[in-house]
């Protein structure tokens, strides 16, 4: 099988919303009147972002999910995506599983593949995704990192820390009951992009960012863009590990410091962190209900720069955030 046969067999579908899809030198997208395009790219590299033996179906899912999470943080509706795929060899069972996982999530969000590239090389997956956001009165309705205001509430969606818990188990650093491991591994390998929540938060949230490299690290990107700081309640944050609800694994097996590290700096969560004024608390909960995604208020936005952690008694935690720093590919 050659390159173009591979594309035809596994990655070509009739164009649905695109003016022109796979098969020409360029795809053509026609934004609806009164909208802007939101565009994001992410790359997944074998050995860096995923293990070599990962199920290709779940890898196809995750490859697109991490991009859809960026659209969610922007409040953008998915439209289309391109796929650049480097393969060491043509493995048809692998391609069949990968494309099924990819298109299952794409179809769920109405996001069609419109082009890309394939080549021989170490396994590398790069997706660029396109979404749309409305423009009203000449102003974009996109959620940005730069809108947080002092006094705003600080929220996160869903749960945090489970992906890092699964990673530690896969590395042999922690032993988990089978049911807990299965749940945590699903969060690592098949994250759920919070697209519906991002759409519901337009006009409600003041700022937003997706959590890919760890809550504290990604949150600080939002704070710097907004020119603000924040205070975060670690006693609330520690309850965000979903696996805690299904086992007593945490009791004496994993230290509180490690649990905090998983929640605050674990990465691969693909949840949303966002701010909203206190007057919008009811609207935030309504958005969460519409999206079918729980949200938790974990702190507040401050005028003073920097990020402060407090414990259950309201006391300030040690100022060194080093153990909770975000993942950095080049650090």
C-alpha cells in the first residue's frame, strides 16, 4: 500500500461542512457570516506523549481530543481539522484502530477531517483544528485568557489528577486496584474535551484556559495574561481526584503531598480552568448543567500578582510552588 492508497482507505470521507475537503492542494472553509475562525495545533510524539503500546483507538481519540480542548477553552464550536501523520511503516490494523478512534470523536463533535499529510518517520501525530466563535457588535465572543478581574471566582471543570495517577501506575511507581486503574487510565488515554461547557460559558466566564500541563502552571498563564493573581484553596482541590470516590487507595498509600501534586501539576487533565464574577454563580451552575459537566469553585482572582495556596484553615501554604510546576518539554 502506498501513501495515497493509505489516505484514501483510512482518512478520506466526503466533505460535509467544508467547501472542499481531502484530495486537493488545500481545503476550503467558509466561515458563517458574523463568525471568526479559532485555530489550534497540537503534536503527539511517541515516547514523549504516549507509550509505544498504547491502543491505537484510544490514541486516535486523544490526538483529536487535545485539540478540541483548546477550542473548548476559547468557547469555539468545532468545524474541521487537518492531520499530519508520520509512520515508521504501514500497519493496517493499527491504522484501522487509529482512524476509528479519531473519527468516533470527530463525529461526536461534528468536526470533519479536511486534509493533511503523511510521511515515513518516527510515529508523530500533528492535528490542526478549526472552530468558529460569534462576533456581536464588532466584538468577538471568544473566551480569552486575558479577561480575569480581581474579585472573580476561580473554577475548574470535572476532576483533576487521575491522568497523572494512571501514568504513575504505568511507570510502576504506584499500585492501584484494577477498578481504580481502569478509571484513571481512561482519563489519561481518552480525555473528554469540554466543548459543550466552553460554549455554555460564553458571555458568563471572564477568562478561561484548558488544563493540559497542570492546573497551577496553566492557571499562571491565564493570570499573567490578565495581569492578576489568585488564591487557591488546596482543601477543595484535593477532593478533585475522581478515583478517591471509588477506593480507599489514598489512605496511607499515597501521601497528601503526592495527591496534591497529581491535582495541581499532574497534567493531561484536559479540563477547563475559568474565572467568573460572583454575580454569575447561578449562571455558571446553569452552564455546567447544560453541558452535563460539574464545576468546582476553588478560589478567587486577586489584584496582587502571584499565586497563593491556602489550606482548610485558611492558612497560607508554603510559598515554594516548585513541586507543582507545570510540565515543560525543554525544562
